[in-house]
């Protein structure tokens, strides 16, 4: 945690300022310490460089395992690709100039794949929050970057005051919460007037989701280590699934990730079948969320469901 993060961090309960007492510091980074609310006296520890505003990862425990095991797979600087940067652009439509001098919220930072793009290549100041211990993976990946701040926090009780951020995005996260619409509203509240919010959610068009949804009734009850082994079948099945006729049938009956990189394929398959919640939506539903939260100029991008909007007064 960097000392200047205190300018933006507030008590998630009463939105009052926080004071910091430091136990261990490494240069500009506070490794261990304690945050205390000046109003309600609530205490929040800083552990392994990350302020902790929750005591458990609740419904997001599968993501803690996921990003501990696959910490570097999706980090562009470590895998030699531009996959994360391209995915960020596809969801937000933001060009480099849009990030200039911006304060950015990454709602559901995971291992830091998108926050890294914003910090290393866009030059913006980025705050990444996640409910799970994925923030520890993110800290190892990007926590030392001077313009990155991380916090373990709940999207339903964010440690910021409303209208703090110029830009905010949540990519592949809201649909894994107990109430995606309410989570959207909480994130939307953090965006300044004239600021922009972008989201990516799963869609329920067609019937391809029916079989994996049925399979998830079983897989979400299995231990994470069992699912780690189970999802590894995607590695060899990829070659069978590429056969024209039988492959198409198998992809419908039991979908797996079809990404060429075997580690990414394993990760994505695990990601599909393990989260406790996995809601799916239609474009009009998400469009209404934007309109109900005072966003205008709502734009739709390719690949359901990617949308962004500008917050009106």
C-alpha cells in the first residue's frame, strides 16, 4: 500500500477518513499496518502490502484459488502477448489519450491483467479491488508499480467516496456476484459526473449456455482441487474438439475453452465451471442499468455483452 492511497481510501461503513499506523515499510510501500476510521473507529489491517476491508472472500473463494494457481497466465508482460490489452480495448473502447491523468477503478482486479495495461502503457493511476485473495496474486504481479493501488474489498461496500473516479471498468466480474444489478449500481456510484463506466457480462442469447449451466450444478459443489484436475481435461480434449462434426457436437454438449495456449485453456475452463454465481443477461437489461444510473451516450461493442456510458449530472 502506498501512502498517497489514503487520499482516496475511506471507511466502507461510514465513508469517513482513515488514519494509518505502519508496522513494516519497504520504501514507498507499506507492507503491514493498520487503518482506522476517524469516525466509527473501525479497524482494517494492511497485510502483505494490501489493505483488507473484508475478513473473508465469501462467494469469490474459487477466484482466490484460480489466481493463485494461474497468477501469471493472463499478464501481457509475462506471456508476451497483447491479449489483455486487446480485451480491455474491446470492452471500453478507450484510446490511450482517454487515460491521460485519469483516476481509474478496476472493479474485480483478479491477478491484475487489465490494471497492468492501464498502469504500464496508459499512464493512469489505477485502483484495483477484489473480494478474494486474488489481490495477493495481483500484488505480486503489479503491486510495486508506482501508479497501482490494490485493496481487498467487497463491490457492495467499496472503500471510496462516491464520484471518485474518472474511468471505471468491470470485465467479467459483475455476473459472478450475488446481485449483479446492485453491484453495477455500487460501481456506477463511484464514477464522477462526466466520467465513463464500461462493463463486460455473459449473455444468454441462444441455447448454448443450457448444457454448461446444467453441468455447473454439480461442478460448483466440488472442491477446488478436484475441479483443478477436472478442468485439465480441456488440455487434450482441445484436439478432439477441433474435428469438424464431432467437435461441434461436443462443444455444445460439454463446452471447454478453445484457446490455443494450453495453460490459458485450462484456466478458462476452470473459470467457467467453478464460480458460485454465473448470471447471464440480454443487452436491453444491461442498457437499462446504465440509464437508471444516469448514464448517457451508452455504446455497445462487439461480443456480448460489452457496453459503456458517460455519467450525466
